[in-house]
C-alpha cells in the first residue's frame, strides 16, 4: 500500500494532487507534522487536514513528529484525521496516549521509532496498535536516502508483529523509491510512505504509483 506524503507536494496545487493520487489507487494520505523541536524543521498543522478532508475520501494519516503530541491530538481529529502516529522517543511508555487515541478519540493509532532506537522497544505495545512505523531515515526533511541497515530492522519488526499482532501494519518512511521499495517489502513492510517518488516523478503520479505498487509483495 502506497501512502503518498504531501510534504513533497506542490502546496499551491495540493487539492488537485491529492485527487490525482486517489485516482491512481493509493489507499491513504500521509501528513507529516513537525514542530521544530523533536525534529529540526517546521511543517503543517491541523488546518491542512481540515482543508483536505472535503477533497478526498481517503483516510488521512497524521505522523506527529513533535515533542508533545498530546497537545495536538484533539485538534487533528476535529479536522478530520483518521490515524494518529506518535513517536516512542517522546513516549517511552505510550499506553496512556494509545488508550486516548483508540478509546477516547475512536481513531487508529500508530507508533513510530527512529533508526537509532532498538526495534525491540516497540514489542510491548504491538498488541495495542494498528500500525508500527519503522523510520528508514532520521525524520525532519524530505528527499533523504534510505538507510541500508533499515532492511534488517524491518525484518526484525516483521517477526515481532507476526508473534504478537499479525494484523498490525508495518509502515516504512524515508527514501522509499523504485530501488528501495522491493527491499523494504520483502523484509516485511506493507505500507510505504513515498513523497518525492510520487509527487516528483518525471513519468507522472499515476505511473509512479503503479510502478511502486508492482514492486511490492503481499504480507
């Protein structure tokens, strides 16, 4: 499943481009939120989700690369978010925030972790989440190169997911393109965040999405 990251889109044409990726057959839109603290960059807020909600029927997945995600959850849900992803780095014991997202807000919940965090750290929480996001670059900027060691980390995560919660999606984010998506897919990922590879593709969005989809295996 391809999850286009709108961070790489032309914001002057955002609604048009989201309609285009929906028509191309993607199954969700990935919204990267950065606060300038947890990562050294700033990006979009709930107003972007609110603007996109009438434009697409696709689920809107919000990746909160922020120091205090709890402050933003309600606002993104009111704006129309369907899935909220928080980082283990800022919530080493995320049980309370998982409970709030799933029970309190009635939304899907994901846990993300960076390339320098041990994969095993997510194991205690896999039964309680819908999605595990293995970062394949250090977050903060689009267009980075896939870290080669990520492939083994994805395989390790796949083994843990199979053990505890096979329904949990494994998402990868960072440097995903036609060269790296087969590696991540064969290792165990089944959701692929792609920004530049979709919105910056010379062959156009529809062709890029189709090519990426064809390079994945089913889990």
